[in-house]
């Protein structure tokens, strides 16, 4: 939700803007951590977007763009360049229109006396909340350059894992699409011509040919209804998945599907561990880290499990003990978290768990693709073989009857 706020910063200058949060209390906490004293806070009213906002805005900034920006900003700060000059240099050289516009607004806020984290927090579609909170700690500890590099490393690894999965699935998707087009072309153009020829001859056709002609005839006559029914069903499913119960069922199914579910499960745990490690290294307290993980989790099942862990931790049970109560957290993760708590190296152990799960998820994806490619090839071969059999058997049957 978007909340409009009115307040003032530590330099007593008035500040006005919007902030994204799950609730009003969460919005107040975010503003307080950013150094604002809130005078007024209420839900932002919906408005009709202008043509300019429709042209310039985009759903999300590419993670790779934020990675490059973070590394370049850290390099400039290390060289002794002040923050405003660094941002102006990056704004001048970037070719991304959305980032250029965002950095212009950030520079304006910095000149008004705002902190970098507070200025960036006004652009939640560009900079993730975990990224902002790590910068808050970096500003307070004086290690902003180090935190920027850690945040960039974290985002780069997540983006690389997602890109690897999408790249591995690209070939099967293309092959499946070509096979579907081939089937449609044969059903609409090829088989009707043969059906007309067979009807004019009046010969008795073999079973494979009759099956193929019946299937293509059904697609031609009822294809519109099948497509319409599929679209209606898909719309109803999408609407249901947008409800609270629907999201929970969808995310639980995503974690339990054969083969794919294990990959999704490992990816969620790896993302959770890596984010916790990043925030711990930045110096953020564990209760606040758990709040951020709950707010930023995209999986409803994971969000509920993290909420339970946070509640158990606030009761004094530590971190590993509440995790052990949920089947969502795998035994190795629970054991490593326990070791990290005992040795005081929780950030290191969480990073090791994240890397282990990322490697396993990547191996499973490649194994799955290795099984999927021959399966698609066999399916296409079966379809092509059935079509060839139906056509050739019909011709031989006709020749035999004519003879």
C-alpha cells in the first residue's frame, strides 16, 4: 500500500512524499528509521496517471541495472567523490530513462538535506526494501561503500540464478511452440484437403486415418469454443489466485509439484538465507531482519513460516528452534543456523547454506531440462509418426480397393 506522509527531517526541513508499506505502523517505522518525524500519515488516494507517467514509468527496474549503479557508486565514493556529485555523474552517463529520472529526484532530495536511504525509499519500484534497509545501516556505521558492494553481489547472484533457469527453459519452450503451430497448420490446411479427396473417392479408410480426420474436424468445428472455455477457465483461476486463500494454495502447490517444486523450494530458501546474511553483515538487528523478510517474501507459504519463526524468536526461542518446527526449513539449514548462533558466525553460515542450495537448485534445473528435451522430442516424433501413418495407410488402402 502507498501512504502519503507529511513530516520533517533532523534538520527541521519539511518533507512530503509517499512510502510503500504493508500497514500504517510499518510505514511509520520505515520513516522513523529514515530520520523523519511524522506529522501526518494516510493512504494515498488513487489518481488517473498522466501521459508522461505512463511513458516514463515501468513496473520494475532490471536488477542488473541496480547492480551496475551500486558498484559504480561505491567506486566513486571510495575515490573521495561526494555523494551528490557521484549521483550526478551516474545520472549523466546512464542510458536508462527511468534511472536517470529517479536519480534526478534523489539528487534533489539530497540537496534538501535528506539521507541517501530516505531519498531512495521514495522509489520502491526501483530499489527493493531490503536494499534500502542495508543502506540505512551502512550510513549509520560509516560503511556505505561496503554495503553497496554487498547488496550488488546479492542482487547479482539472484539475477544470475533466475537468468540461468530462464535460459535453460527457452529451448523446450521454442520447440513446444513450433510443434503446436505445426499441429494447427495440419489441422486447418492439410487434413481438410485429404478429407475432401477421400470423400470424393468413397473408399473405406483405415482406423488411424479416421481418427486423425475426426480429431481435426473436431478442432475446426469446436476450436473456438475450446479456446473460449480455456480463456474463461484461465481468467477464473487468475482471479482465485489473487485472493488470500488462492495465493496460499498456489504457493503451496508451487513448492510441492514433482521435480519443479523442489527447485522452487530451494530457490526460496536460498533467497531467504542470502538476504539474512546481507542484512546481518550490514549490522541490522535480527528482529528487524525478520520483519523485512516477511514483508518482502513473494511466497505466501514462506511468508507465513517466517512470521511463525519471528514470533518464536521474540519469545526467546532463538532462530533455529522455531525453524525446526516447520517442514519448510530443511534440516541442513536448521542445523547450520544452530551452529551459526552458537559460534556467533550466523551471517557466514547462512551464506554457505544459500550457496549450497543455489548449486543444488541449478543442478536440478539442468537435470530437469535434460529430461524435458528428449521427452518433447519423443512427443513430437509420436505426433509426426501418427500423421504419417494415417496418410500413408489411407493411400495404400485406396490403392488396394481400386485394384
